[in-house]
C-alpha cells in the first residue's frame, strides 16, 4: 500500500470516534497471557495521537485469542503508535513510533524488562549482532544504533529522510530509503553508509530469497509512478530484474517470503503469491480481498499459513484472516485497532 496515504488518513481519523461493532473478540481468553513456540503476536497500531497500541496473542494450535497482552502483563498501556516487533532470543522488542521508544519484554511472560527512549519516530529494529541493533526512523534523518547490552542509543548513522524496512546480509545492511527512492548500503562493522542504488518510487519492504538475492517492493507514491518489484544482487550490488505493475494507481506493499525462500507474497488490494523464478508478476490474486482493506501480512514459518489483517475503517478493531497455504480460509478473529505487524514466536 502507499505508505504516505496511511499517515495522512490517520491524521484525519484520530479524533473520530465510532462504536465498535460487536465484542472485541468473542472467543478471547483474557487469562492466557503466556506465549509458546509457534504462537503468533499481532501488533495493533492504535489510532494516531488518540489511543494506545496493543498486542494480541493468537495460538494457532487451538485458535484461542488474547487481547491487550502488554496491558494484562504490566498494567500499563504500551504507547502510541505500535509500529513493529522483533524477537531476539527470549526478548521481544516492540517499536512504538509516536511515543518515540522501544519496549523490551520477556517473550514468554510479556513482563516489561526495559525501555529504550530518545528516538524521534522509530520504525523497524534489526539486530546486527549480540550487542548491536539498527533502528530506522521517519523524521530523524538517521538510523539509530542501539546497544543491546545496556539498552541505550549509542550512536547514529546520518542519512537524509525516511528509512523503513532493512535487512542484514553477512556484514552489510540494506535499507529502504523511502524519501530518496534508494536502497542504502551500510557497512555494519564501521556503521558507515558506503553506497546507494536508485530504485523505484518509495521502496517500502525488503526480503531475501533462497539464492541470497534481495527483493524490494516500491509502491510508486500517490499516483506518481508505476510501482515496481525489484530483484537485487547484493554480491554484485546491481539490479537483476525489474517487474513493473500495470497502473500508477496500484499500491503494492508488505512484501514477505516463505521459510523455504522461494515464494513471495505481497498485498496489492488482494493477496498475491509469486515464485522467485517467475518471469512476470502474477495476474490473478492468491486471495481476493472481498471488500476488505488488507493492511498487514504474515506467513507462518511452520506450515506457510497466510495471515492477513483487515483494518476496516482504521477506527474500530480490526479482523485477522488465517488461510492455508492453498488459500482456504482456516479461521478469522478480531484483534485491536489497525493490526499491522505479525511475529511468529521462535
């Protein structure tokens, strides 16, 4: 999806109120706060500036749901806006965008362990090694370097503009530079920007396939340019292939990949699936949207079930749809407001 559209939309909607349709979750178990291997955590952003983000817990084994996991474990709200979540060993790092912080919790009990503050508008966290992580940012014109030992910001890498998803390949970090339409290349040993490659308009998500090639989705901006899916060779630091979408009005995003590393998934109104060896973009959706506003996407690493969130109107609680790897609906359940990110516990 075109990421700038959402930011504009929530600024208009955050002051609105609307009665929720039905209970938050009919089948929720508000006592089940302990997580286990293969459980799913859902990051619900919450309305911008007018409400708290929340974490939902879903257990695929018995289809049980627990809402407001952080609040239940700690008695406080997590902050606003809950943007992303990353697991490092037995800890979960929850990036809270508008509250300018990262909350660290025990991955199993969800008890809070520490808070890293001092960010401007953090987006995504990437562990570099046992002691260091990078955090991208919307407004700071830099990537923050986080010390994972003492949970502080230890430095920064000066850039220009909004940085989004990022990935580590050997000792090199590749970053989606939304503002300048670049793929940034950073030496993680020296924490220096060493190169950049021009992509399509607004690169928003990046993954690595089984052949160690990178794939980057560029949404094209607001009817500004044709969206692109780009295949990038990190060894040669060159673009190997560019897949053009048919129309500037399309808005692809949320690029994901299965555990095997050979099937790409993305949202473009509907859900599409594409083999890494395909020579063209898929023309038929893997899962149709049926009038839903698909917002977040996750692929279960165990059985390749597909989880997709419907943000509905960005005000009331969203819905999560769970599909099998053949596209059959397995389950659906309510989550919090604007469910955007998924984490399958390792």
